């Protein structure tokens, strides 16, 4: 990718906040730098919002709420569909921008544009299907009308690892339901949301319906909004630690919350698994997005009889992976997001090795520029290793073993998280048992990627509350109202 092409795309990204239909500077003209993790270089300076800027954004969302809720569903639907079409027209620009600010390979960034765009198309279709019910009560004394109303102004706090899809996955259902929005993109990867917001304005989304505040002081900006009684919904994607704090803040105002939090996904391979499919699934489940995904397989739990062969095959694949800047042809592993991510991956690998695990591939950070960590395979990871308890968020494939189904289930469920699990077996009855026995909100059976705009995304236990996507997704932004009409 040429430097001129990169500069052209970056120049099109707004550098200001977007409040009440206007691009505006932050209070005091404050700005902050966004860097390319592959080089460490500053690629854009953008507005750094203060708490008062956040309040201006909420004021705009509140002012626009009544008229947006009254906008016909078909009109809201057509705006979302136009946004989808615009995304398709600008998909190469959006993909390049994501690669520049986040580091993922360009091929994966294109995949994210496709995936994220589908939320616009899906919820454009759901906007006109919001339904209620009507009927006589059992006593015959009245008629019951059950309707759905928009929850109201919503605050979205999105993560850095999927800067486009996490914005569309929240904004699309909210707009479809008739809710206005304040979105706070991540400090590390805010540019994609700013460009996407420009596309929403081109699609005809009215002033005040979507407002964007970029900031380096997330807590200071979001806390007053969460405490404001006019805000009625909070949606957050990020760590469980931060999610707990936000839930506590939201409890004061009894806000509706959606929380997509941490994961510790087990990847269980039984002795009857198709190993070709299991290895292909492992590569997708582990190394997609450089391992920086809440759905990334974290613990590979493999039957003892096939563990060595599984390890040999994945090691062969990992050793052949190409590392580099995501804009370069053929690159499969880009940089991690920052130095902290590199240090964490190294610490987890070192702990496992100190406990007796064996490094089969990689295992080290690479010298700069950029924040790169080798794609890694470690086998024989013993119980008690930190890598089996903590979310890795890096390209490290850690293998432990089991001997029977009950042990596999015990190991898989031995975590406070419950977002997604992966199971590989050719025994259909066992597959159905695992659906029932594994404590996760999602599961891939003989497949390594589960996300789809038409499916409900979310977890159980400390992996979150609520669902995004699917028919369930729009209901996160609707409240049920019951009316009784007496029979004369």
C-alpha cells in the first residue's frame, strides 16, 4: 500500500467531535495523537473531549430523542440501508483505516467491514418488524395492548480491537429502535468511528441522533453521563474489570445495560475429531485479529491420544505465518495494539514455561519498531498456569490435555467467564451433550468462528449481560408497555 494512498485516507477522517450535527473542537482545543502500532508513528491528531463536551453530546441526544422516536420505522430503515450501501462503496477506505490504527492485516480488516456492515443491513430490516400484541384478557373485562417503545438516549463505550464492527453492532439496533446515541470510541482506535459517522450523516441521519466524543479521559467524560437521569441505556464492550465498575455506576440510575465483557474460551478437541477441521478451526479461533478478540480460543483442551499430532500440525502452520505491517501483501500477523499487550503475552508464556510447558513455536517479542509478538504454540501447559486463567489477547496457542468427556467439561467450565466455546467431535450425540454442558453463551461445533449479524452475540457468568445481533439485538433498545382498554 502506497504512502500516498494511506495519507489520502487519513486526510478524509474528521479530526473533531461530532455533536448535534456539527463537527466541533473539544473544549480548550485539546487534541491527542493516534499512532500506527506497526511503526509507532503518529498518524492523526484528533479532538480530546472534556466532560463538558460529553454533556453537550448528551444534551443533543436528549433533544433529538422525541423526534427520532417518532420517525417512521420505514424511514429509519432506509437510512440504515443507505448507510450500509455507503459502507460498501467505501469498504477499501474503511479497511485501510482500521489496519493503520489497529494493525490487523488488511485482509482481516476487509472481513471486518463485511461483518460490521451486515449489522446495518440486518437492523435496517428489523426496524420495520418491531411488533406488539393485542388480545382479550382472560376475564373478558378488557383488551390488552402490548407495545414496544424506544428505551431512550444511549451511551456506547466501544473497544479498540474491532473499531468498525463494535460501532455498527451498537449503533444500528439503537437507531432501528428509535434511540439516540452518544458514542465514545476507544482512545487507541477512534478514527474508524469518525469516518463511519461521516457516512451516517451522508445517509441522512438527523442532527443529534448520533454524537461522537473522542477522549483520553474516558472515565471523566462517561461518569457524568451515566449519572445523568436523562440517559436511559449504557452499552459497553471491554474488560470485565471495567464492566463491573460501569454496572455499579449505572445502578444508581437503574439504567438498562448491555455488557460484552471478557472471555476465556475453551477449544475442546476430542479423540474422534476430524483433525484437518480442528487445526483449521484452531488457526481461525486463535489467530484471527492477532488473537486480540474476546472470542479468541484461549485454552486448547485436547484429548491425550491426539495431543501430540494436533500440536505438530498447528506448529507447522504457525511456523509458516508471515509477520509484518498489516498493509503489506501476505501478512497474517500484525502488531499487538501496544507495549502493554506485548508485555502481557510474554509474561503469560514465561509463567507457563516456568511451570513446565514447552514452547514449540515463537514465544518472544520482536524488536521494534512496532509492537510485534511472534505467533506462538506452547504444549503441556500444566494446571495452575496463568495462561489458563487469564485472557491472553495475543497470538499464543496454549495446549493442555484431558482423558475423558467429564474431565473436558470440568476443565472447560473452570473459569468465571462464559462467552464462547469451541468443540470438535464427529459424534453427534456428544456434540449435543456439549451444547448442554458447557457454560457459555455461544458455541462453535466443528467451526472456529461463530459471529454473525443474524445471531445473538453474548455470554453468561462474568462475560456479560444482554445480546447484540440477531432478532434479540433490537430488544436491548426497546421497553415493553402494557395498556388495558376496558370492554364496554
